[in-house]
C-alpha cells in the first residue's frame, strides 16, 4: 500500500467507512478487500470486528495523550483544568465521527462493565491526575475513585450524544458544573476526616456496630463536618 499510515489506523478508517455505508456488510473480510490486503494482515491486528470499532475510542484516547504531552505547562494545570481537558478533548475527537459514536457508544463502551481497553485507559489516566493533585485528592483510593469518575464521564458522553443545543452548550454547562463540584469535593477536608474515621473504626473494631447504629453515627459525622 502506498499510504504510509500505520496499518491499524488504515484498518480503522476503512472499517469506519464500511460501517457507515452498511452495518450489515461490515466485516473484517470486507475491510481486507477494501484495503486490498490479506485477511491475515487484518486479523493480525484485530481478532474481531468489534475490536476494530472499540479501537476508535482507544485511538481518541491516544490522541488525547499526544495532545496532553504537547502542552508544556500541563503539570501546572489545576485538577479542574486537567479533567476539563480530558473531557473536552475526547468530545472534540468524537465529534469527527459523531454518527458512529451515537450508534456504538452505548453497546460497545457504556455497557461493557469495564471490560474494554478504553475505559481501563481512562481509569489509569484519572488515577494519575488524582495522584498528581495537591490536597486530599492525592490520598484517596485511586482505583475506586477513578472507576467512579469514568462512569460519570460516560454519563457526560451519553448526554452529549443526545444534546441538540447549539454547539453543545448544554453539555458544556453540565460538564463545567460537574468538574467544579468534583474539584470542590476533592479539596474538602471531609475526605481526610472520613478516612481517619474509617481507620479509627477499623482499629477499634467498631465496624461491628449494628447497621442502624453505624448509620446514625455516620449521619452525625457528616452533619458535623458538612
């Protein structure tokens, strides 16, 4: 092939074209025919047709990382700026293939329960953002928090897919409010106090309180530090 693009990108671009033309005719064999390469060359990169489609999302993440690495002052960004950059860069990249995203995101990504490489990549990136942050965000259990935040990110993407406002103004408004709220919560000392409380309860074996008693205790704690 004369095109010097990476073979995976060539396969992906061809797959997107075929998928948009006729989903019923989309297959790895037809991708190979369109590219005029052997099926083995295509299968050496992707084992199933869904893996090609999912790679679109992973390629967007890779482009996001590339753009991030080109920002010299990125390390000085606040946590809100880093999260905003992550959200809006992906939306900008998704916009180029919005019809494809509309027809595949829910089934391939949202419903996969963390079994796709795109979600795993986002979880690692968000965990790194939290780890690099100042204050309480850096001491939180990154694995569970990043998983939760990726789920919320997916809800933003689903909202954007259905957003018919001019230039996705509603998505921008929603995203800015969520990010501001997350930043405020992560800097709030209630997280530190909550972690310290959990350690005390564990050390003193107080986690064996009845659920009702523990719930009342926690409600009192939240009321005290809210």
